[in-house]
């Protein structure tokens, strides 16, 4: 082959490679679990987005019929009423993950707080009936050691124990939908439900960019007012805060995050905790535990667990927003200047 022909072939190869089509992404959004969801995925015409959305909503419906306290006939609701002790696969997996997170966080995360959550007026009933005289009796129903899965049966040490997976269920549902996209062979996607996120691969060659909300009271729609943006690839992210679910009574703000050890809503300077992990359910549970532990203990926890990364927003003594970022996350985060 002469040099002129070789040069022409090289030029043609460069030309055709530069003309390679950019990847095409499809997306759809909707409502689920009392919030919004958003799916973005690479799609070279192989998938019909409305069909995928129908499948996603079917999965989310099945998920609710397992773990939602707002569905009277869900597996969780029936187990709490002792109408059954046989969980399904969703329940079993999230229960095992909950045990793991409880052990990791020395009990700061605990799904047996159901009776306390209900007493404080959070959940489907939304009626507060907590009193100081009830506190001790309610605390006797709290503790992951009081429930176990044995041969596919959920065993409670006391039938009055009530489970509440709200602090992990949204992250877990993100994991379930991510598996669905994996099974379809989609290599680049974003799955987001209520601000909890799992990303795989990249977006047109760049890392995915995830917004972190400012912890402003009654900020109900994720993305309306951003505190920071985090770049992610092949990771999950979950945020817990006291700015969306709370109520004010006699001038006192009560957060929906209940401290399993005191029986009271968590109260400290930490306003929100964003956790990055491989698993969105784990990230969700750790974020909730951080809200219980508070800023200082959360930082100590992160130092002991380098497998996680964290972005904490807290208020100083004068009420100003301050932030703390774990070392590995610093190069992937940009904070808003507003």
C-alpha cells in the first residue's frame, strides 16, 4: 500500500469517527410515593419511553403494596396489624438492609420506631397523641433486636411492635428500578425519586450532575433552590433533612425524624445530610441516621466509614448555613454562591 493511499485511509477514518452520532437520551417523569420521579436513560431507538414508564409505574405500585404505610392492605400494614407474619421479597430485603444500617449506626437508624412516629402525628393518621406518660411504654417497643426474620417468617418479641420503612423505602425503590434498567441492558441512566438518586455510567461522556436542595422549610419540590451540585458516576445519593416533613406546635418545630433512643424528634444543628454510597437504600438509611446523630457524631461516623461520602448542611450559633464535605467528595462538588 503506497503512502498516499494510507494517508487517505487515515483521513477517512478520522472523518467518519468524528461524524459518529452522539448518544441519544430519553426521559420521562411522574408522581409516586407522594413525590415526583424522573428517569433519564440512553436510548438508541431500542426502547419506547411510554412502555418503560408503564413498567416503572407497575413496579412502583407493587412496591407500595409491599412497603407503604399509606396502603391499608400492603404487606407492611398487615404485618403491623399482625394479620400476617409472612413478608414478600421487597419486605425481606429492606428489612435485612435495615438491620445492617442499624448495626452500622449503633441504633441511630431503627425501623421499629413505627409506634413513636405514629404517636408524634407523622404518617397516614397524622394525629399527634404523644404524651410524656406514654414515652416509656412506647420506647419498650423500639429496638431492632426485638424483631427478626426466621425461615421466611417475621417474628416480633411483642405483637405491638410497629415497623416503619419510610426512612429507607424511597432509596430502596431507586435500587429496585435501577435493577430494572440493568436487566434491560441500559448502560447509562439516572433514576431519581423524591431527590434520592442512582446513576450508572455517564451522560454523553460527562459525569451526571445532581442538585442538592437548600434546607429551606416547606421546600417540597426537589431542584427548586439548590445549595450545591455533585458530580456522580456509578453511585447512589440520598438526602435526609428536617425541612420538608415537620409541624409547628406552640412555637416549637417537630421534625419527622424520631430519635430511637429518646423517643423524641431529633433536634440538633444539622439541617440536612446527603450521603453518597453504592446502594441508594444504604445511603438513605445512613442519611437518616446522621439527622439523628447530629453534626459532630456524623463527622465521626464518616471518618470511620470511608466507603461513604457526605455533604452536611448545618446552622451555626447565629443561624447561618454552614457546610461540611467529606474529603473524597470535595473534588466532585460545587456550592452555590447565592
